[in-house]
């Protein structure tokens, strides 16, 4: 499953540089699919195609956030999610709304870094 940042976040930013997929952003910051990945364009669920460099709407305006579709729990890079390992207040936790198997996380990592 993807990791989420809870509202206990103190906005220290320790997690952001640790993410191998560049899936973590400061609150209010727009994100891109291409950032930290090899994606040039993404086919969305509705069939539309998005340029990888097109800025996307922030997931949170106030706190650091993780883009769930870019989070692989550091699969293929580290033994454990690095955001959770460095978080001083333990606010990087598994997201029960985005459960994925190890195989799904590995496939996502391969897709992000083809």
C-alpha cells in the first residue's frame, strides 16, 4: 500500500529528499508525473493522456503529502519506506485506502522507472 502523511506532520521536510520516486511534496506545491521518474506521459483511467511534465493539483495545501500513484513504499530501492524511517513524529504510515501487494508495488516501480 502507499504511505500517507497524517495531520501530525510538523512540516519538517525530512521525508521529501528520501523518496526515490519523488512522490513527496511540500503542502501546496504542484507535482508532476515526470519528477523523479522516466515517465514522459501517463494514460489516465478515463483514457486521457497527460504529459509527464504537466503540473498537477496538490494533494494537500497545508502539509507535506505523498502522491499515492507514485509511492512504491521504496520497493526495489530500500528494505523499508524511507519517509517513515526518517520521520521524527512517525506520521508516515500505511494508507489503508491504497493497499497494494508486493508484486503490484514492484510493477509500479518498474513502470515509474522503465
